[in-house]
């Protein structure tokens, strides 16, 4: 869920500001710090994002775009459920449903 919140914060900031550079300026922080807080993979990812950052970023988004922390959380939950559904669909699609003679295996 934490990575989902990171991704939703990043998506919201990018939709408003276009780049993380501009978002960092608006939030009053360095681009490098913002990138490290929002990345979900790689060596630059910080393990734990400070709660203060999440609260500050969501408060800022609430002021400029009416996207509050509840909305960010809801979007992250949707992203997680869609991701799980896609994995389930792939699992079903990857399984053989018939044998060589055409008999149904399910």
C-alpha cells in the first residue's frame, strides 16, 4: 500500500506541475529528495517515507487540486486491487484448460 500511495502522490503532482522539478519548487524541497520519496524501485528509493512529507504533500494537493489524503489513499487501494486482478487474470490465462484430446481440465 505504501508504494501505491507513493505512486498516487507522484501521479497527482505530475498531473498538476508536469515535472518533479516544478513540483519540488512548489513543495519547497529539493528535486532529489522528492524523487527519492516518490520512487518505488531502485537504489534511490528510501525505505520509509516520512509521514510529515505525506501529510504536507497531500495538504498541498488539497489546496491546489482538491485531492486530499483520503483521495490519494482511495486511488492507491484501487491501483492495488486492479494490479491483483490483472495477476489473477494472467494466472487463469496461462493455465491450460484442455488436454491434448480436447478434454476440459477445469
